[in-house]
């Protein structure tokens, strides 16, 4: 007998002895709930991945085993973050927070037990929000940054240390001729990044032996193609998750099928959840062991041991685990495995046990038979009760989760809640497809609202679509009687259900259940469940669950209809309001609508601005509070009582922003109802300040123009009369005649200039440019000529030319530009009555020439400066004002712009004025006059 055979025999005997003792103890002390009569511990178990992820299931199994064997009363609530499938930052930092705000509202726990890095990070980020003061125990965490944070008060747990080096070393021991290691995963999520970092850290140890190659971020289809090209001398390692083309994370089965099914070379990994899916094995992290260790720590904390006194458990002695089928496929002898290796799928080696140990064990087992038979009935009964309790608890949790989804939800959230309900029901009942049909209001058509298909199940060719009720008349008739339809085997349906049978068989359905959804006691839709991959049997307890959910959906449908109608009403009201607002906004004048008691019921923005009304307190106020004009309010009060149906009043309102009185024309008309009675009044407010100002300026312009024309005309008439009446007044010599004619010509030229100004203003007003006769001229010469003229006319002003230029040639109209300079120097002299320095400057600026005139005169206010180019405008209209028509600056601006230039005015009251303009040195050809 070999040493291995002896060791195996003793192991079996010891196991059988222990089993005998356990059975005897069970018979003597029947299992019971926690002896203590105290309340159960409340524990929140939070997993990073989805419920059916193998790693999560194994961790949960380890936790349950420890809790079940503890004898403690533990009431635990399990939640799943599902971050493996939904790994975007907005889901982690926003959507999950809102979901758990809702789930954990007003709930308290004695302890939080969580698995993997994402769950720990999520709890640490929001601990103060939901778990303040609650002890935290974690397991399966590999992010050492998080582990350092976890040293905080009331936190402990179990770290996850994958054995990258050991697994690589084992693979190279089994395949010594390997030259390249292919690592497959995705470092975009946290577990993948940590695993990638761990593999990178081991590379220096193997640099001389093999090359490391990373296939990161490839989707399943690309990966399958690349894997088929692998050859001898290469090994593959799975270190992270893989997604398909739609960015869905593959399950463990799909991952094994994609990688191991397409790889001609051995595939290894570092976690046990892929064992049995096609990998050879390795020094693997045991998820169930992680969960059991976490459960042990949780029990210690629940029993009163402070978490901060429990050091973090570092699990770095992972078991060596292998798949017998893959060992055989790649000719790896079991004898070459480490001594403590675990091999799955291995045939039972009965022939290794010696006969004496085998017969001894069989005899002992027969001795145990009687005890076993005694306990079987009790154990089976207890298992049935426990199974029913577990199912009932799961049922209650499911109903609670579904119900809470529909509390205080709107149309959009109701739709998402129905999708969640179908998925939860599908997983709980283990069917392949769930769907909801709503019945149209006319009762003739069923509308497919929502559908859920199990992962990996392809949608049927005949997908859900609107269905006329007569197409499945028997089913709808049965539903109309509010009866549940249950077809355990579609293929054996009777002939009368031939249409329904054909419909379901086109969808590959083997078994089906359809539950009516009611609203106010009438059929509103249907909730359906279809099994495609295997027949499914249902019992009455299952139907109770389905009817409860159907009732919840019926209430949600009722609320959806109500909210839909309410939204339509609101939309119609908003549309009407928007039309009124659009009409009011399009009216440039102010508009106020008052009721029969003269209270404001409608006012537009223009009226608010004119009346300087606070928009928050404008409605239902007496209009007299807004318009404080006695005449207006008296006329409004009597409107309708007299024969007049409208009136017009001119209001004087003070504009606080511009600090001036505004003239507002108020026109009010009565508003009549359909019966002809007065329902109120509408008042249009129009700002006529500018019109009155223009009328005033025109009147002033006519008076000034008459005066300006009369003065030279009087001189012309006087001297002409002297020449005409020469015989009556005596002889006139040649010098006198020449002098009289000179005066007549000079005054005629003055009249001509006034008429030219008026013609130029007319051209500018009609949008035409002033006519120019341009030629290249020396502008400095022109400036000096104009300055010399004004030096002769005034002795109180010092005219100074400021320029560094020797010659500046500009293409210009000499007469018009002389008119510009003459006007600017004239204004500088006239509006500097006290004298002072007047500076005229000229300089070149990259294709332009700038000319400015500065004076030290009376200057202008900001309001005057803003109107300096207005026609007929004169800053001073008093009797002592400087003469002129108020046209000069407008004409100057027109001349400058006709040359392609721009003009600027800067002024301060009492500090003088600067007028500057720029001209292009050469005007483009298309801007020149023909």
C-alpha cells in the first residue's frame, strides 16, 4: 500500500467519524433559532457586482455559511451596485447616490458588510450620508489606497491579494518552452487597473525568461479572432473583464467561451470564479473564502469587539486550484501539481483506497444508517420550512422594492420602474422573457409597452408589436374575466387555441403565464411570462406574487393616464399663455389690461419698463398705484358709464434712470364681453418724448434757419438797394461800388454754404453719400491754411499744430475736407469763449491718417455728447447761445464716412473737447466717385 493510499484512507475514516459525531449531536440537540429573545442584528450586505456574477455568488455563499452556523439572529438586506456592467462615472457618483437615497431613507443598520473595491469606495465616499457611526467590514478589496483609508475608526476587513507571481511561475513550470505571455483584460475600471498594476510589478522577475504582451480593451469579437492566431510558445492569462460590441460586460460563462473556446494554447487566471469555464487554473483567489472571512469579522464586531482593534486580514496564501479536464487537454500530469492543489472535475479515485479502509468505512456508514434515517424526516421538513421562509422573505423584499419604485414617481420614472419590475420578476421567477401590454382606450388593440429578455436570449423574430384583440380572442376573453392564463406546455394546446399556439410557437415559447392588469375593476392590460429554454411549472404561491405585481402595475397605469391627461391640460394652458405672452412681447408699446374694478390683470414688459414697476408685484393692484395721473384715473373711472368708449391722455412720467421727464401718450378703450357688457379696459402707453423733442427741434431749426438766412439776405438787399438807387443818394465811386459788390458776394457765399449744408443733410437722411471729388493731396498743407485763417480771426486763442510728419498725402475732396476742418476749428473757437490753447494734430497709423482738434472750452455733458451728431441739435439753445443751425457735426460725420473714415468725440463738462477722425490714405477703387 502506498503512502498516498494510506493517507487517503485515514482522511476518509476521519471524515466519517466527524460526520457520525455531528449527526449524533444533531439528533440530541435539534437546530433552533437564536436562543436569545433579543432583536435580530440588522446587517446591510453591499456587493459591487450583479447578483449572478460568480465571484459575488461565491462571496455571498461564504457569508451565508458563516452566518447560518453562528447561532445568531441576523436579519440581512442585500444590495448590488452592479458597477461591473455599469462603470461610467455618472452612474457611480450620481445615479447610485439617488437610488440609495431612496432605498436607505429612514433605515438603520448595526453593521455594513461589503465586497470588492467599488463597494468600499462607495461607502467611504458617502459614509456620513447613510452610515454615520455604523461599523463597516469589507472583503475582497485589493486597492491598498482604500485599505489605508480603511484604518479609520470602526472599519476592518479582508484584503484581496491575487497571486500574480505564483500563477505565472506555475504556468511556466508546466510549459517551460513558453516565450510570450498574453494578458487579456481591461484596465479602464478599478479592478482591471489594479490587476494590471500588479502584473506590471512582477515583470522584472520574468524579464529574462519571457515577454509580457497586453491585449487591453478589446471587445469579444476582436478578441476571438486574435486568440485563434496563438501558437506554441505562447500562454494566455485573463486578468479583467471583457465587453461585447455594445459595451456589455461578459458573464463568466461567456468570458470562458470567448477566450478559452477560441484559444489553442492554455489559458490561466488569478480568480477562482473562472475555474470550470475553460482555464487551466493557478494560484487562485477564493471568493468563498473571502466571504467567509468577512462573515467571521462581522460576527466579531456584532458581538461587541471594536472594529479598530481588529487588524485587516491580508489573504495572500491563495489555494492552488486546477481543472482536471484542462490538465488532461494540455497533457499536464497531476503529479506535477503542488501537493496542496485542489482539482475539480476529477474522477473519484475509489481504487486508490485500500480494501481494509474501504470496508471499514462502509461498515461505519452502515452503522450510521439508522441514525441517518431517524434524522432524514426532520431534516427534510426543516429544509422545506427554511426554503419556504427564504422564498417568502425574498418575495416580501421583491414586492417592497417594486412598490417603493412607484411611490411619488412621474411618467418617465414610472416607465423605468416598470422596466426594473420586469427584470426583477424575470430573475426571481427564472423565466426567459417578461412583458407588459396596455390595452388602448377603445379596447380593440393591445399596445406593447415594455419587455425584458434574459441575458443571452436573442429577441424573437416576431417581436412584440401592437396586436388587435380579435387575433388572440380566446386569451383576451379569458383575461377580460380577470382570470390568470397558465399554459405549462404550449405544444399540447387544444385546437380551439390554434391561433394562440401558433403565435407562441413562432416566439419559441414552451411555457407561458399571462396575468390580467386591472384598472377600476376592468381589464387595462396584461403581464406575461414566457419560458423559452425549458418548460416551467408554476404553483398557486407564484400566482399570488404575479397578481400582486399586476395590481401595482394597474395602479401605476391609472396614475400614468391621470398624469398624461394633466400634462395635456397643462400643455394646452401653457400654449395659450405662450400665445398671449408672444402677442404682448411683440407689442412695442406698453399695454395694460384692467378689470371692471380698475385692477391690473395683464401688463407687458414695455409697460413695466415705462412705469418702472416691480414685475413681482404688478398684478391685481389698482392701476392708480401705477399711473398717478388724476385726469387719467378720473376718465378711466367713468369709462363705460358715459357714451365714450375710449379716451386719450398725455402723461408726464419721470424717468429715474435718465433723470428726465418723459411724455407718454395713454390711449384707453373699453373691453366688451360676448354679451356686450363691459369687462374692463385696455390701455396703450406710447412714449412720444422723442417725437415732441423732434417737433421742438424742427421749430427751433425753422426759426434759426430764418434768422441765419435773413442776416446775409438783409446785407445783400441793403447794398443792392444802394447800387440801384445811386441816382437818389448821390454818385458812388469805383472803390465804393467794388466794396458793395464784395459784401454782396460774401453774403451770397454764406447763403450758398447754408444751402449746401441743407443739401448735404438731405443726402445723408436719404441714405446717399455726399458727392466727392477726390485727388491725392497734402493734408498738412490744408491744415496749415485753415489754421492761418483762424489765427487772423481770433487773438484770444493759441493755435498749435502737433505732428512729427513731414508730408502726409491723402486721397480726398479738398473742398469738403476744408469744410470739415473749418467746422471743427470754428466749434473749438466758439465753444472756448475764454480763449486758451487749441491743438491740431496729425499722424500716420498703418495705412490711415489720424487728425484731432483739442480745445480747453466748456465741454459737454454725457447726454449732450450722445446727441452731438443729431441733426438740428444744439447743445445750447438759450438766447446767448452760439449761432448756427445745428447741422455742422452731422455733415462732418457724413463727409468723413464718405471718405471711408470714422470720427470720434470725447468731452467732459468744463474740461474741453477732443474731436478726432481717421481717413484711409488711399480709398479703395469701388468707393471712389465716378
